C-alpha cells in the first residue's frame, strides 16, 4: 500500500463517499525445479509476448489492515483472477508469470479516535 485517497464528502453514516488505493502487489510462485531451464536473452514484454493462461491454487491469502490518521481502518484482500505463464525465463532460468489481481476492500470507522 502506497497511499489511500479519500473524497472530502461523507455519507450520513460518516464514511467517505469514495476512496481509492495506490498499491503495488508482490506475488510469489512456488515453481518446481523441474521447470527450470536456460535463462532467456530478452525479458518478457507482456504487450507483445503471448502467455498461456494457467489454472492455479492460492495457498495463503491474508487480509491486510491499514489504520489511517483520520479515523478509519481499511481492510484489503487481494484476489488473484488470472495467471499467465510465458515461454521466456527469468535470470535464474524459471518461467516468467504475469498475474492479474483485484482488491476486495472494506472500510470501518474507528470510534475511539
């Protein structure tokens, strides 16, 4: 999470009418050593290289909580929606993956602030 942007307008219940989140996601893939190969000479270019859509299982998804200095607790659950595997490999020889993530968010008022 890099930054949370709140609208200045509030609902009658005291919540922001809207908010947005600027974030960076980090995803780890457990890749079997048998898939390791020779590193590619060129990096993957997702705008040109076509990946193969993969079926996947999420092993550990945890909600993330952020307390704001204006009296809210933001809860975020990242959900992986798509995984693409490319034929090119990283500098260690592992396949390169591209992941699409959507965030499920909720906001709570902190009454004690």
